[in-house]
């Protein structure tokens, strides 16, 4: 994904926007929406999504709580484990079908433990 550039439009009070100006602004906004959606699909912080930062999970519970519309190949899931540390797993499965997505063998522990933002 490429960085999103600025619109480059500079206006003073009272100036009117042309259809070309509006098109440039619309394109930039749409690029931002695509970028934000890409980031949202990339990492799923379960505790944040549920607004419960004390609840602890194991991998199968966490996987089951990822909503269907948030599943993505290569996505990461982060959650508070039963030992009180945050863990993060990446999905390496071939498809987003339930049987593949919920198969724990299709998830790899790409960071052993995350504690306060520092890798242990």
C-alpha cells in the first residue's frame, strides 16, 4: 500500500470549489477509507473490540469471537491470555471458511509475549 498524499488544495474564504477540486478531495477521502479498512482488517485486538481489558482468553475462544466480516488472510489477533500477558497470533490458513479459520494449526505465534508494548 502506498502512502496517501495531501489534496494540495488551498482555498481562501469565499472561493468556490470546481468539480475537479471536489473530485480530488473525494479521491483522497476514498484512499483514506481504503487505508483505514486495510489497517482494521490487519489486526484484531479482541479485548479492545469487546471493551473488556480484564477478560482472558485462550486461542480457540479468541478465534471464535472474530466476526465473519473481520476475517482476513494474514490477519493478526491479539488478546489477553490466561497467564495475564498479551499474545498475538497470525492466520496462515488457505481460506476464510469456518473449518479453516477455526483450526488452531492455521494460527502461528509470531510474537511470544507482549507486555506493555515490549517484546519479552
